[in-house]
């Protein structure tokens, strides 16, 4: 009979002593700092040669650690992505937490609780799991840990959070018991919207430095919006630098695994919440001092559900059976670059309902499979609008100058960002990284597409996806806990 979440947590300390992964009693147990940005796209760092933003502290972590080039979330929206990180389970395995603005089940162990039960000091500042409701299911605090949010500061631009994340982390370090290992979740709310419009240009950034992706026109409104986003990426990076300084002062930097990542792509049309490459491909750099060979780049596929078992293995703990992710500690410790574990070659992505705005608050269910060269996407309701209803303002896309501009065009760019999509899409990524050319009807790719579809569906059945086990109606029963002013019913009332 499987252990309940409560029973598992009670047994964690015993596992630490009995596990074959357990550290020697004399060893200094490693710390874990999980630094997660909100809505930060893959490769948006000066480390990758992007000229319109500067991220010296991410660049330092990358140089002094390991960069993973193929890290993905299985659901490109805040709360479902963060649920996969905490539970070590894929999005479709997390019950109600598959949706945005939903509830967080209390039946799956989350890695901060497991580590706390094993003697770790655990803390959180900023955004942990959310947005959504965790209290109604029995959580006494955010599943990411107890909050440290007392310190504030005046941010340089409106729209940025006043949370002094780095100072709150320093508070956490000061209050923990001497010599006790820690696990801390620093959840920046940058570069989430809203932004101070035009702030990037006013700060001296140049429109001419920005190269827009192929699904947007080469337009100054979009470029300026991207520069505003860049300022928030840089603010996030500033806090990372101060956190590294705190670790150095506490003589803990080299005994701390510093993980820097994001929950999904940037808050722009056709990115955040959408099942295209930019939406679910996220940055990841890890620093762990002299415990790993530095300056490497690893191309193996990493899923957000792999974080939890990696952190537990690092602490000498066995991951609970509920965690379906796979630790990648072996990749970090291998000393190698490139592709190391050839079994890490595929990623599956899913969404059901993100934000409301359709009749009956219906979702837009999608499943996709990503390999080295291909992205296959299956849209299960191609007759409805993927980004939300026009009447309610396409609510699955954050409001922005870019959104307003694209909605005014009624051309191919409008269709790419807001138009209805076919039931099947196939993209050849080496020549089409922006996922513009749908090859689903190209007979040259027919066998490849069939193989990808079969592999995806087989995996989803094996992993218990309700959409493939005869229980797809479950997704329509999940409670929405967010603001209702953009709902279909509210729109009808105001007509």
C-alpha cells in the first residue's frame, strides 16, 4: 500500500540515514538555492550574446557552473509549471494543478517539505506556487515554503515588485540555526507584467539592437516593449548578484547549489501560455562551486519535474514514489559537455485551461512532443480561439502594447498570434525555430509525424493522462479561483 503524503514526510529523516545516497555523518550537507524568474524566456541573457540586455550575474553562474540548453516546462503558465517543479510530476499527473488559477492538491509530497522533514531549514520569498488556492486543500503555508517577505525597497520603475528579495534571503540566512543546511526558493515576480511603458528607451537602450522573432513584424512598438521587458530581466539579475554576495559573506557559496531558471517564456503574444517553442523552453544555469566541473554546456533534455528528485538526491534522500521526474545530478557530476544521457531526448508538453473567457469557462486542450529536430502539436479543439475569445479580449495573452498593436493589424501576424489553429501542427526546428511553417500536410514528413503522434499518445497513456485514460471530462470539473471580471458570463452581463 503506497504511503500517504503525511506518512512519507514523517519517514524522510529515517530515509536520510538509511538511503544508499546518504552522506557521511561528518559531511557538510549541501544547500539549495532555487532562483526562479517569472516569465523569462530561454537565452535572454547577455551570456548568449543578446545585445539589448545585460545579465552579469546570470553570466557568472553560467561561467562558473553548467548551462543546460534544453530545459522545458511541461505546461507554459505560472501555477501549473511551478506545481511540476514542487511535486516532481508532469502537469497532467498533478490533478487540479494542471490548470492556471486552480487549486494545489495536498496529496503529493513536495520537495521543500521532504527536505524540511529531513532537517533542512526551508524558506521562500516572493512568488512560490501560484497564482491559485492552496489553503482550501489543507496547506498551512505556500507549498514552496514559509515566507520571508518583510524587507522592501523602492524599485527603479513602476510595475516592478517592491519585494527586496535579496534582503529577505539575507534575513533567512541570519535566522537559521548555525550549521543547518538550507533550501530556499527565491521567486522573483520579474519580468512579469505590467511594465513602465517606454522605460527601456528612456534608460538608454536602443531599438536598433532588438531583433524580433519571425511571428512579429519588425516594428518599434514591439521593440520598445521588449526593451521594457529587458529592464525587468536586469532587475531580476541584480537581485541574483546580491544573493551571491550574501552567500559569499556567509561562507556558503561553494556549498550551495545555485539554480537559476524561469517558469516559462516571456509575457508576449504567441509565447506565454502557448505551446510553441518560445513558450515552454526556459533558461537554466547551475553553479555548485568546485563540486562540479565548471564552464560546461549540456544539451540533454531537462524537464521541470526533474528538479525535485535532483534536489533530494543531492541531499542524500530517496525521492518518493509519486515523483515521476528523473534526477540529473549525474549529468552535473559527469564532467562532460554536449549530449551525455541519450535517453534524455524527448519532452512532452500539455495545457488544458489557463485563463477563462470562453463560454462555460472551457479550456483549449493541447498536447505536444518535442524532440531534437521536431515539435508536433495536437490541438484538440481547433474550432475555438486558442488565445481566448475575441469578445472577452483574448484573455490567454497578457495585455501589452505589443498585443494592442498586433490586434489592430488583421493580417498574417494577427493570425499567427491570435487566429484559430489546425488540429495538427508540425515544425522542423533547425530551420524554423520560431514555429512559423506548419509541415503537418507535407508528405515528406508524414511518417515522422505519425511516429511522433504515436510516441506521444503512448507515453501519455502510460503516465495516466486523463485525456488518454477515458476521463478527459475531469478537466472540465476543475474549479477556477482567479478574478472573474474577464469571464464569458461577466461579458454577457455587460452587453
